[in-house]
C-alpha cells in the first residue's frame, strides 16, 4: 500500500511507528526515538530501536555551491545582450558629438532602478520557492495570476528571438573556420551579414540548432546548468578582456574612445534614450525579467542575495562597457585608416546603418578587428564567436528556465516542460529568423515591456509593506547576509515605480508628438507596440479566468513549496526539505530489514 504524503506527514508516521513499538516493548527507552537531522545537500534522519531502522532521505534541488550560484546568475546576464545588444543600443542613441550622456543615464538606471528590483527578485524567489506566477498569487491572491504571467510572457517572447541571435553567432563561428580570409573592410563585413540575415534561410536552421543545444543542457536540470556555466562564463570573460585590450592597441582607437566619453547634453531630455537605457539595463542585468527570481528558488537561506544584487549587475555592466569600447574603437580605427577624411558624423552614420537598428554592428566589425591581428586572427575570431555562443546558451538557459518552472508549478513533468518551452520559443521565433525588421520590433517591444515588469515587482513590495518586506523576506529570512539598509525603502517604494511610470508616459507622449502617423501599424511605431501589449494582456486575463474557474490554481498553490508571506509558521527551515510530494511505503516495524525511504 502506497500513500502520497508530505515530508511532515512522513515524519509524523515515522514517530508514531517508533512510539507504538516502544509502548509494547518496555525494555526500550523513549529517548531513543529522537530524530537527528542533517541539513546538507542531502537531509537524512535515522532512528534505531533494536530491530527497527527507519531512514528518511530527501535530496535538494539546489545549487551545489555558492560560486556555482553566482556564476550561473552571472551567466544568465552576461551574453549577447552585453556584446551584441549594448553596442547596438548605444549606437542607435549616439549623437554626432558623442555618447557619454547615454553612459550617464545607463549608470543612473543601474543603481536607482535595476539593483533595487534585483533585490526584490532574489528575495521573492528564495522565499516563495515558486515561479513568479504563483509568487504573485501568494501575495495578491489567485485572481492576480496574470501579473506574474505578464513577466513570464515577456521573457517568453524574448526567448523567441534570442535563439535567432544565438544562431548568428553559430554561423559566424562556422565562417571564422571556413572563410579563406576574414573581411578587412566595413563594406565586406556588412555584405556578409546582410546576405546571411536577409537573403537566405540559414537563420532558420541556426535558430533551430541553437534551441536544440540549449535543450540538451536544460534536460539535465539545475545541476547541468550550473556545470555548463562554470566552464562557459569564465572562458567568455577571458576572451572579452583580451579583445578589449587588443582593440585599444589599434591605431586611431583613441578617436572612438574620445567619442564615447564626449557628452551630448541636448539628448539628456530625450525620453527614448532613458527608455532605451532602462530596457538595456534590464537586458544587461536581468532586472524585471523574472530570471533571477527563478534562479533564486534554487538558493538556500545562507545565499548572500543582498551582496549578489550589487556584485553581479556591476560585473555584468562592466562587461557591457568593455564590449562597447571594443566595438567603437575598432569601428573608428578601421574607418579612419580606410578613409582618413571621414568625419565623426559620417562614422556615426555608418555605425547606425549596420543593419536595421544597428543589429549588425558586432557581427560586421568583430571579424574586421581580428583580420588586423595577423596569423592568429582567424583563431581569435573563432574563439570570440565560440564564447559568444557559450554566453548565448547560458542566457537562453535562464530565459527558458522561467517558463519551465512556471509549468512545473502546475505539475508538468520536467522533461515535458522543457520540450514545450523549447518548441514554443522555436515557433514564436521563426518570424524573427525570416525577417530582420520583425526581430527589431520584438526587441524594442519587449524591451519596453521589461519596464512594466519592473514596476510590477515594486507593486509587491508596496502592497505587502516596504519595511515589512525588507524585514521578513530579506533581513530575517537570510542567514549570514548583509542587512538591507532602510535607504532601500524609499527607492523601491517611490523612486523606482515613479521612474517606470514617468518613462512609459514620457515615451508615449514623445512618440505621439514626434510621429504624426504613430497610429499606423508599422514595425517601429508606437501603435504596434501598444497593440502587442493589449493582445498579451487580454490573453493573460482569459488564462487567469480559466485557471481560476477550473481550480487548477488552487491545486498548484496547495502543492507549492516555500513560505507563505502571510503565515509566519511557514518561515522556519524551509530549506531543509525542498521538493515534490514524497511516496512512503508502509512497513512492518518489527522486521529489522525494512527501511522507510523517501526520494525526490
């Protein structure tokens, strides 16, 4: 006979069996019935009573080390968003005089928007042990599933076009090994990129290949993700640092660097630049993407999430900073050597025309940079794109894990959830692989959508109570971590949501003011973005209604792990037993060979 019991029920059964045995055998002392628990990677309890041996084993699904958790979180952030997207966004919002203003706005957003939200993500995931969809239900109730669903959906659409970019990296890795020579000019590099992305169907094949590679890693669960990141992330950082150093040695590289550090103060009041900087920060650091909230469900209470919230985004943005200097110093150096009379304005125009929205900037200029290195240029170029592939895979793993955990909360088996998530992202990403303008639209639409996601995380803190949240979910629940300062309260409760609202309203106002035909549906108009948001919102409300009416949400919440923010009795030692319900086989306690075992 087999019962499905929770761990607590199982422990009670354990104690009852031992007590019954001892009541019938007065020769035994009741003190021997006491359980000894070990809180390690495996939690084990064992009681011996003459001929009786009871053992309980529950294996955690956690990161195996603090370093593995840090590297995995860093790997989720460091990727094509740093090396491809950041130089692209920087180029799109550069003025003829310089780009320093964007850097300033980008840093302001990092400390006053991204890091405060990241603290919320880490703490809510570690505390609730659920995907953001159920986490929102725990705080707001079952009727507000759609709020967490917004975040999962935004990440889903990002994971649709992200494999397309990862596929580009795979293709350039192939070219680095097979081309007779690397392109030496901007025209040659741009021609390769244009022919590949707009005049062939190779992007579809490379997108499928990218999804398949990430699927292999995801099937192994969090342990595989941790092991893969432990190799890929350090290798990527080493290559980024090398290419950064090499680009600085190029003749006229200083011209590009001077451009990057020259301000254009008139752009400081441009709302599109602030929105772009906030969206890029979200991509750079994963703030508001629910990725860190997902990864932190695999962290223990002694994970130093406050420290991680500062360390990881700062390191990540340093990588973006290095990447931008590498690209711009290479571009300016190559163009000036080719055309010494080129003006700064002309060079900026060339940068902005490297594909729609500067999408081809990195892929056009990195091969040109390595073509100047000499005999080792081909090897270095191949290594660079190999590491970019690695970084893309590590980021794609984290994006897909958001959807996987959301499905597993509804009792979908892990392998099936991985298969559904990968197949869905492959299908939704096909238009981006076929048409570059569609990819640019998706990148902008859901980049802006991340601003909304950040606001929703703030909403949890505001409704629950900022000081209460800081005390219960961060300071009291954490072990051996830095205490979160009270300064965080006005930032997360006032400044961050105010920034989000002002940026969105400002962006809408300026879009309507500057574009008379904003209501016409084209790839880059405001009306297209708002329509996509509206369709998503309606779909989420319908899904919320279905899950609520069918009691699927109630069932998922009953099976959920972690703590209930409104039930203090659930706050204690939730790390000790992490997993699904456990099957316990009944046994004859008088048979000395019997063992009660539980397994995840």
